[in-house]
C-alpha cells in the first residue's frame, strides 16, 4: 500500500495491492499470538497452589514448565504468578 499527501495536506492511498506478499506469522511464533495464549483452569489452580506454597518464582517456573511440556505458554503462567 502506498500513501501520499495532496496539496490540501490530506493523505490518500495512491497504490494498493490486495495480495499479501509475506506470511502473517511464522509457524514457530504462532504460540505468541494473543489468540493462542491460554491458561487452562487446571493450570491456573496449580499456579495458585504454587504461589500459596511460597515456592520461589524460579522453581515454580521450572515446575510448571515441566508439567506443561514446554516453556511456550509459560509467559501467561508467569504473568499470573506475578
């Protein structure tokens, strides 16, 4: 899409190509999309239990990372802990 400004200082689209020329999101980054970042109720309960047990953030992060099978979703879990 190309945008220009006219003599009256108004912006206008002077060029538009409907076809998108790159992937929207690379496959390895799809887990970072807001629509893909979810915490299940069971995970939220575990986060609350870990917090109530006064386990440090470092160890709770390791524990929950092992339980979930990866660190991709731990951004949301870590935000809930904090």
